[in-house]
C-alpha cells in the first residue's frame, strides 16, 4: 500500500510541475497556481509516507 501512495505522490508532483510550466509559458496565472498546489499535495503525500516508513521500522 505504501508504495502505491508514494507513486501517487510522485505522479501528483510531476503533474503539478507540468501544469506550472504550462501556466508559466502561456502566462496563465491560475494554471500555474494550480500546478504549484498540486505539487504541494504530492509533497505532503510523500512526506506522510516517509514518516509512516520511519515509524514502521
């Protein structure tokens, strides 16, 4: 399960980076902000899973 969540977090991070870059290129500020928010969500998921791993061992 943890592997699935880590992968999901990584996917969110990459998707967010792509949205942020697309927003920057097209000067679409809301899309850029959405990308940053999605990256933050992915970062939080990754941190949560890392914390769970630390306490598991």
